C-alpha cells in the first residue's frame, strides 16, 4: 500500500478504524486508511481548504467558498497541522547537519484579544532560508531559551545573528553572536511572509487566534507549505 503522505511503499497494517484497515508508513510515520469513492468529494474539499488557508483566507471565508461550516474547516486544518508537527519532530535528527549562519528573531501576535500579546521566536538557517524551529510564549529570555534548547545541537560554523533585544545575550555565547539589523534581513523577510500567507497574522484583520495551540499548528503548516501542498 502506497503512503498517502510521502508516497513510500514501506507501509504496514496498523489496526482498523471503523472496520477499515489502517496503515502506518515506516518512512514518515503517517497513519492512513484507504479512501472509498463516496468520500472522494469530501477529501477534495479538505485538500482545497488547506490550500486556501495557506493563501491568506480565514475559516469562515473558506467555509463559504466550499459550502461547509467553518467548524469543519477548523477540524481539517487542526488535523493537518498536528500531522505536520509530528512529521517535524520525527525528522529532527535528519536536519542536524552543520550550517554557516543561524538568524533568530521574534514577532508578535495576539490571542483572544489585542490586549493579550503572544510572541513567536524563530530560528532560520540563512543559506537555505528554512526555519529550523520555533517556540511561542512571552518575549522574556525564558522563552528564547526554550528555542535555544531546540537548536543548540545544530553546529553553527560562523555565528548567530539577532537584533538588539537583550534577551539573546542570556543564552548565546558572545564570541559567536552578531547583533545587527543588517544581519537579520532573511528572517525578517520570513516574518513578512507569515503575515502575508496567514490571515490571522495580518496587522489589520478581522481574523484572530483564539488559542496558542492553533497558532503553532498554523505555523507548522506554513513552514512545510511546499511539502504539504505536494501531498494533499
């Protein structure tokens, strides 16, 4: 049986769901069942919902376009995000190759109301432009340290580049730390893309996040946008 995620043939039986055989992919960890023809239209709508979500549309707008409830769209996006997060965590060992420069930056968002700010800290590998990892929380050094723990095992040959936010000095060694806005243009460009592709991150929008968890899942989907759109 071919994996519905990565197209590998290294799949095994993994129990049953509602009487249907479930499979597990040994290559990417994806669990799936065979989709019968009667569910084909629904799967197509789920696929389109993910596409539209990553093109700056909110749940209600997607629901109107596809003729489904916004709660159905939420369910589909959440499920896809949780699968991508699992994929990200399972493939961490494969992404530990040495890199030249790592840029780090933090961007703000809000959850529930504009009075409750949420800060997202990103680490980006400069030459490839890929996000190594991220965390959400406050703007305090304690949140930055959580990101540092996630990336510290990645060998950085040259230096870490950040802006002038003082929290970075509490966990990055001074001899490998460059502080300059000129050194963080790549990750700032990434932050601009986040606001461009995810409606909830636009500065002036009626879309907003009700939970920190959904913010995290949305970011995983965006980080792996090319990958997920190739399989859904």
